C-alpha cells in the first residue's frame, strides 16, 4: 500500500506545488488553524479541525463575477472568467468533503454556476479520516462518518498510531495527486488506526419530520433567544451557500461581486419597501434549521448539514444546531 | 465566589418570583464553555453561574427586540457589563426600571442594583478598569513601529475578515438599526470581504466606539478569524483617556466624547 | 516621470473656501495638486470621507475650516477638532501617517495662508511619495 509519513506532509504539499497545483491545507496561523493556500515554510496541521471550511476554495467569500469600465459615453463589458487554478485540497475533513454534494446540488440546480463549477472541476480533494472528534462533532448524527470519504478524490487513513497515513486514491484526480507526490509517498505496510466515533445525538429523519409540521412552534422563540444575528455560523459552514450580489462602482469602473450572505442577518430578507418577512431572530434561526433539515432534503434528497460542528464551536452565544435537533428529535436510547 | 453566586441566584429567583422582572439574562456553564442563558422562572435560577471566563457582554442583548420586549429585565453584570449598561443609559438606550443589574465581579456580589446605583458600585470596587498591561504593551510595541510596518501588520489581519459581523453583534455599543456598512445609497463601505472594504469596516467599527468602548473584549472573543480587535479599541481608549480624560461607563449621565467639545481641546496638530 | 500628488481637500463653505477664493482673486498662484470639495462646515466632514478619498485615488487629504471661535454654526469646528484628533491617531496606528492627512484653519481673509499651506502640503506629500495601490485602504477587487 501507498504510505505517507506524517513528517512528510509538507514534502507532499511541496511536490504538488512543484507539479503546478495550488495547494490548500490546514495551516497553523498565529495559534489558529485555517485552511489556506500553502506556501513553503507553512506548518501543516493535518489532523486539526480548521476554523474555516474547504468551501472557501470553491465558493469564496467574495468573488468578482462581472466588470465594466467607463469608456467615452458608455460602459464596456470586460470578460471575467472564473479564477480556477488547478488546486489540491489536502487533509480536508470528511465532513467538508461530504458538503461538496450539497454545494454541487445547489450550484447545478436550475442553472449551472460556471464560477463554482470551474473551481470544483479544477479541485482535487484529499480527505484525512478523523482519529479524534470533539464534543461538537456530530457527523454520525447526519449520516456521515469520520472514516468515509464521500465527495473526495483521495483518502488518507491515519495509521501506526498517527505516524503514517495510508493513501487510497479514489478517482482519477486522486490518482493524479498520488502520482505527483513522487518520493513523498512510499510503498509499505501499516496498521490503520481506529477512527473516531462521535456520539449520535439525534435522529435526522425525526428532526425533518418534526420541522415539516412545526413552522409555528413556540420553541423557535426560545431556541433563538441567545442568537445575536451575526453570520459567523453560516460563513464557517461547509454547506451554507447563500450569497448576495452587489454592484460597486468607482468613477472609472463597476464591479459585480458575489459575497457570502447569511439568513441570520436582519437584512437578508428585508424588502425594498421596508417589510421584512422574517421580522425577528426566531424567524431567521428557524430558517437556518428548516433549510438544512427540511427544505433542502425535500428538494435535493440530502441534508444540508454534515455535522462538522463549526457553527457551535465558534458561536459565543452558544447557539448549537445539534442541541436544537436533539431537542426536537431525541434518539430513543438517549 | 461560590457565596457570591449563591446570593446572585437567590436574588434572580426573588426578582422572578416577585414578578419584579420577567427575564433574567445570565451565564451558564456547558462543558468548558460559558454561554449566555435566559431564565424566566425562579426554579431555573440554579442554572446561573459566573466566573472570569464569562466574556460575552450581556448588555448586547438589550438591543434585541425579543429581549427588550420582555422588560423589566435583570442582567447578571460583571463590571464590564455594568459599564456598558451605563453607556447605554447615557445614550438614552435604556431606562431606569427597565433593566436591573445583578452586579458581580472578582470582589464579590454587589446585589440588585438599579442603573442609578451602578456608578457608585463601580467607583467603589473597580474605579480604574483599564486594559490589561499585556494588551497595552502590544499596543505600544505596534505604535513604535514605522507606518509601513503598521500598515503591513493590519493588512495581514484585516484580510482575514470575512465580514460576518460577529464583532458588531457581540458589542453592546453597536445598536444601530441599520449599520453604516449596510447603507448603499451611497455605498460608503464596500460590501466585498476584501481590500478597502475590509480596511474601512475595521477602522470605522473601531472609531464608532471612540469614547464609548468599555474594553470588555466581547468583539475580539467573538471574532471567528481571531482578529486582534482589542489592539484598535485599546489604542483608541488610551488616546481618548489621555487627551480628553474619557472613561466611559462610570456615570449614569455623561456627555458623549464625540458629540461634545471643549474650547481647550488640543489643536496643535492643526496648521 | 515625476510624481504629482493628488490631494483631496475637504473645506468648509464659510472660511476656507472663501479663503481659497481670495487666493484666486488676489491672483496668488499655488500648487495645482488639490481638488477641493466644499462642505457646509468642518463638522460635516465624516471620517468616511477621508477613507473614500484614499480609496478613490488621493495621495493625501487636507481638511480645513474656520478658526476656533469663528464657526458659522458656532461649534462645528470644535466638534470636528475632537473627532480628527482621535481619528488621525487611529489612521496612523493602522498605517496612514501624518504625511497623508493634514488639518488647518484658514479664514476668509487668509488667501496667502491658503496658498502657502497648499504649497507646503504638496511638497510634503511629494516627498512621501504615492499612497500606494497595494495599501489595503486603496486596494480594489
């Protein structure tokens, strides 16, 4: 079997960079770990849960999708193409890779989003199975597993007590990654480590069923009381995909950009005339739950939550979507 | 501290059972984390807790209609929260009898205090709440660098901002119904999470707190990207104190720093 | 090619703008590097105007109004002075230093002062060089 010594993680990244890949990996950055573009010298923290998700590389927080310049008395449209360099995402989390199916579905729904798809096609995703999970992880509650690699092109399995990783290419893209790695990989035998088993905290089917008939539940007011209405949860979420399109101009040019947006913001649904159909935070938090566990499954046959737990991990107000799901759909044995 | 927490819980229960308040805003412990919690029945008062790790500024909830609509309220108030309550009071955002503080801090429990009594409690027990020395040292270190070095430092930090506005949400001082960053006729601050939009957002967010920031640190604690927002806030607070003696959140009625003036203000930088 | 600074001047209607007018009617010449934006009062100058100017291409910003005690609206310039005092330090802390933002009082009678001021500011900015397209306060998408 193909093996990667953990100590050779950066060699792997360097080999891919030399082969022309833009390499994204979890990198230690001032005490925090984030998935960012790897540069020589950056320390890779392969097993850590990065504070951001991989979606940053497929659906960035801000993306220019149109550009016009002022010429004479009129505007001239500039040709804006997706910025989609060949990219290798290394040591992504299984929950992040699982979220690709969510993004793929929505960005190829009624129209094919060329900006997303160009990046998606250019990206090869290498997942590292999780040897550990924290109290916020709940992939097993939403049909995922810390050892699976749905959506990924290559799977790393931790082995020999974390010293090595077993490398399993799953697609042609993944094989290309392994081929480009050169001497960073070696042939040999290793014993796969046990994968993490985060507790199953709720039954997603029951949650969806409860949501379908409880739009007016008084529980929404109670559950949403701590929420202060920022976008931190949505922006950290690997599956959240709402965006806002803004045209911004200067004297000489106009730029159309697509920015992340969040249903948690009061402005998200504010109409030009002043009416806001989601008038308070309970309506906005309900939307977040409904979208992930009711509307999205109805349309696309899958949940729009992969259980990474980032939203709960970073929320200072203590909003916790898994706790909310457990509240409405407790497991029989819990 | 356990005695203080017990007394605070008892007072919360008393206020709720007497009907003097309808909702108590406090903190609870969940695992290693501290979170805001809201109780409306005396029997739930045991859930309330407090220690120095409670970084969220509960005064931020007073702008939330769902919370305000349940006034009169009691708020478990650290000295930092008390200061924010006084800033909100001096800016006519909250009124006496609408909000009561269950004042609690490192020196113990201060009892149920109306807004009018907060200043005296703070001045007696916490008269000189200033930023921690370690923070001031970092401010001094950065201030001593060249303008180019400072620009480079902040560029690296501000570029991380995703514009989730968690800082704004966590701040009791950010109570505008429509924030300047959301105004687009004209578009003062670019909505793109990049470039000059990020610079303008970070600088203006900080400046809108000039003479109002009580240094609670909730914004920095809330930032998912780990931006050192308190460097900006502390530098501004330091300037405001040294130049104008500004120490917000100690008086029930105080003139806003920006919005008042003195003929004696320094004009030496004006040609 | 020599660097010609672009300086955006925010001035009040009653004193500095009238002073600048006097400079012209007195046929005094001064550096042609400023673009004047007239506002009712220095109290109306929002810190965002300064950022917008840098964003839009200014190498420096000059803010000028009535001397203390002379404000047409009694206290607009006092309000402004306090605001600038803190804002300029915040700007400097984030990397936009005193070579980029200038403040002055120029009355309607001070045509010569205005000419001298613009000349001096222009020289200082010329020495400091361009604002820099890569500065985050300028950088576009």
